[in-house]
């Protein structure tokens, strides 16, 4: 599996960044912020944005998202 190093301290490396493509995620991706306090605003942020509600995503969570995306890709491919 292709390893992706996600940036630290910005939206791309936050658990609330709901990227649609975890296999190719980068700083220029745009995705919804799904933090419970911000979800009502339906914010779309880029991977390079920051905020004070940042919570770092764990490597195993990244790998799980990538594995799920790979399985989905294999189904449709």
C-alpha cells in the first residue's frame, strides 16, 4: 500500500477533516469540517487550514480510511 505522510497541525491531519479521497489526500484538498461544534455551519476547509478545535488523527485511523477506500475502489473497478 502506498504510504502517505499527512501534515501535522492543520486540517489535513485532523480527525474532523472529512476527505473524500484518503488515498490521495494533500494540503490542497477541500473537505467538510465535521467537528460537532462546527458541523451546523457546513464548513468546507482546505487541508492546509488550521483552527483551535484541531485533534490529531492517529496513523491507524489514516490506514483504516485508506484500506476502506481501497476496498471500495476494488469493488467499483
